[in-house]
C-alpha cells in the first residue's frame, strides 16, 4: 500500500459524508411523503450524472494502447514479485 488515501477517507471526506447523510435523513423524514412519488424520475435523472462522473469526461482518448502496455507491465511485475515471495516461503 502506498499510504495515499482518497478524499472520502480523510477527515474532511468523512465530515462531508456525515453531513450528506444527516441531510438525506431529515429530507426523508420531514419531506418523504411528497418526495416518494418522484423517486423513479430522480433515479432516471441520476443516470447521466453517473456516466459523467464515472467516465470522468472521456478525456484520455487515444491512449488506450499506452494504458494497455502499462497494465501488462504492471501485471508482469506483480507476477514476478509473487513468484519471488513464494520462493522465500
């Protein structure tokens, strides 16, 4: 492990998740009766947002071959390290 943590596991990220959770809880408790009919539409509206954020804008077109070579090299390094560690045991 490299020791690098993401935003969501940092103190600020956990505070953000807590605030979002509290806001959603009170939104459902206080306004659930008139929000429930709109949930199917909200789920459909989340699909484009999910694609935008999960694909991160498709900004790396044309680099597929380079990424494939990096992934293959990383796989081979991991395979060699695993064999070395297996020999030590």
